[in-house]
């Protein structure tokens, strides 16, 4: 039940990210100009008859965010009651701290009239919170707790291949998050159409003139190429060196599919002149690319704990060392 609830929170967080991206895509961030109230009303008593036009996007985003915050509190309480692994409980506490900070940043974006630095921080922290919820869902899954059958069974991949995969997967996840931050900078500084054509840039392979917004947009396109290459390299390594590990193959396949959709949505965002829904789904799929890469990365590290446990025989009447707390 705890795992199912954590997955439900992940799904709600996806909806929250979509709602937040729709606010930015519709330029609705100041459609409700006060916070934490809404036109002087309590957020929860604000009349539905006033949920019109852009107010619907901004107020709806606030309500969904409040719901996710409440669910996070419930998850943390549940973890501290039922979860024996201390590090997982503290991960839940970190998620709660992140969602509280996220709410404060969201309020500051309104009170200070959408300053880019605060808005970018709000977007970046949203991704961190999403990663924390996905990690908790992963760590409470039966596969993680049991150590995955393909790890505990016979192995064909040498340790240096495992170490290389861990490095590749970790680097890929870091690159994806960095790319998301560049994308958030582009969105919140109005640089989304600074380069108005695709795949060319002002009719060439590189801009023929520059300013700050063009530089940010160009960096995002270059970053997309770097991320795609990193993902393909990581996935190729999985398929060539760890094909027997289903827990790695499945997210690697999903990662390729998601990044293909993400590139297509990025192109359509430019070609459609930033259609709000295309732009918003571009943000959502980007977050899913990040968390899929995170799952692949964490699972690649999961085998380290198993090997550490199997290095020494267990003396009778002595507790087995459990450095990662995975069996508690």
C-alpha cells in the first residue's frame, strides 16, 4: 500500500508540473495578483464562478499544488510509521521540505511580479521534488527491496562494465537536469522564440547575430543534442553489456522513446510559435525524461549494495552489515 500511495503521489506531481507549465505558457502567473489569498478570498473558498480565462490556470495550479502538499505530508507520516529504513524516512522528509519551499517560491513569484531568478528556481525545485517522489516510489517497490532477480542471480557482466554504466547513467541524469534548467531560463526570460526557425537558426546552422536571449536559446538547442547523445550512449551500453538485466532494459527503452517525443515537441514548440499546450507537454515530457534516467541510474547502483552484502559470510547470531539499509 505504501508503494501504491507513493506512485499515486508521483502521478499527481506530473499533473502539477503540467498545471504549472500551463500557467507559464499562457502568461497567467499574475492573473491572480495576491498570495496566499486569491483576490482576497481563501484559496479554498474562492468562488468557482470567478475561475475564468487565465485565472483558471493560476488558481487551478494553486489548488493542485496544495493537494500535492497534503499528499506529501501523508506520505511522510506513513513513512515514519511503517518504513523501517531510516534513510528512506529522511528522504520523505526531504520531499516535504522541497514541496514547502516550492510553495514559498511560487508565492514569491507572484509577490515580486515574476522575477526570472525566482521563477527559474521555482521550476528547478519542482524537478527536484519530482525526482524525490519517484525515488521514494522506487525504493518502496518490491523489486528494489528484493534486489532484482537479475542482480541476485548469475551475472555475466564484469564489474568494470557495471562501474562504467553507473558513471554513464549518473552523468546523463546530471546533463538532463542541467538542460532542464537552461530550458527554464529560456521560458522565464522570454527566449522561447529568440531563434524563430527550426532546425536551422536564422536560415543557417548557427545564429548570424547574437544577444542574451539568442544565446540562451542556442544553448538549449546545443544542450538537447548533448543530452540525446548521452542517452544513446547510456542505452547502447545497457543493451551491449547488461541486456540480461530487465530492470535496466525497460527504463532504457522508455528513455529512448521519451527523448524522441521530447525532441519532436521542442521542434513543434518553435514551429507552432509556442502553442501553450505543446509547450507545456514539452515541459512534462522533459521531467519524465529526467526521472526515467534517474530510475535507470538508481537501479544501476542497486547492485553495489547486493555485492557489499555478499562479500562476507554471515557469522551465526551476528547481524549482517547493511550499509544501504535495503533489507531493513
